[in-house]
């Protein structure tokens, strides 16, 4: 009997991560390539199709053996139609990604929000195994979220649930890519950390940060800032602390609103480690209601850099 396979695709602002898996979720091959969003949606969708073909050829699997391709994408999305309605980080508007991929590959395609996919992956295979109500938050280039409520992925009435990155935590704060001000994403993401560091340099400060970036402000990113903070630079440490405290406010809001068993935090910014976790714990302790706070475990994601693609595979399995 032929083996049925699944394809999972994690589409992000910087990379496309594609994996081929068996029906029970075991990954047999995977590949990562740059997204190159500046070249437009048609190019990127062509690149996704190319990664799928590459994996099929690599493993010697025919397209007929693929049950479904599940794609996790930044949103908001119209999941039933397979349309990416608006993605600030991809700069896409109303892109019918399901239709376009199915035309190129002749394989059924489903889509969901990338953070929803990662949430499902952590729930099925990672830190959230055994929970009933779990919130996943990813803190990377942007800030996204996914909700598992009553053991089910929760989409909301128009597929827009879980957008914690676009909850407002500082009215009249920095402008976000979505067009609003004071979003959690504009205050706690890797992009926000880098922006604050560049502003500091523009004001004449941040000498250590600038040195670590080779003297080029354009090369400053959250990794550079975190490294400077780890070496004892007080200006860099203050930027990290500020971002982590805003993130803690966001987590406290989620705990008060949803009373989950667990909040799982992943993404590149969380890899900074204790300086970020310390700020989160302090804000949750002071802002979340005690019964809900004591119930909610706040833990790191278990799937690491593969959370998005494993989540896409989890979507395909469902």
C-alpha cells in the first residue's frame, strides 16, 4: 500500500521553511530558503512551489502521494477561501495563495495563521501536550499568537483571533506596521528592539551597540542589542528590559482575559533568555489576577526554530 505524505510550509517575512512528513507527523526531509518579499507575491509563491518539488524529488515521492499541503502564513487570512488578506511583514494584500499553489502543484492546499499553526504544533507535539486551554505567543520579527481553547484551535468569527501582537499596550506609542500606534508588536518584537537601539544611536548614545554592529546603524538588530546587554552595556540592557516589560503586560492581559492552563512563549527574542523572562515574570506578578496567575504556567516553546513547520504539519494532520 502506498504511503500517504503531508507537506508543511512555514511562510515568514524572512524565510520559507518546507517539510515533507509521513501521515503520523514524522519529518523525512525539509528545506529553508529566504523569502525575498521584495520580489512580490508571485515570485514567493513560485518559490514555495519549488521547495515542494525539491523535497518530492529528493525523497522520490510522487505528487499523488501527498494528501495535503498545509501552509502557515502571517495574517489576517480568509482561511476558507485560502486568501492572505493583509500581511504587514510580507506586504501582501488579498493574495489567493491556496488557488495559486494548487494551480502550480495540483495538490490540495489549506492555510492558517502561522502563529495558529505553531500553537497547534506546541499543543500536539511540544510544551502544551496535556493542556486543555493554551496560549502560544511568538516574539520574533513581529509578535503573533495562537489560542487552543477547550482542546480546539480557536479562530474567531472571521479567522482573526489570537492577534496579540496588535493589542494596544501603550496608547499613542510607536507606529506599528499595521498602521496603529502602541501595539505590543511595536514595543516588544525584535524589530522594536532594533528600532529603539537605532534611535539611541541617532541621539548620540549606544556606542557599544554601534561597535558591535561594525559601526553601521543599519546592521543593528535584536541579536546585536542582546549581545551588548549580555556584556554589561546598561543602555542595551535597558532596551531589552523595556521590551520584556511590555511583553509581560501583554501576557498578563492574556491571562486575565482567557485564564489558560499555560502560556507558551517562542520566537527569536525569547532566545535572549533570562533578561526577557525576568521582565515578563515581574509584570505578570504585578498585573495578573492571582487565581488566574497561579493557574497559568508560563513556559518556553519546546519546538524551537521548527515550531512553525511542525505546526503546519499538525494542521495537515487535522
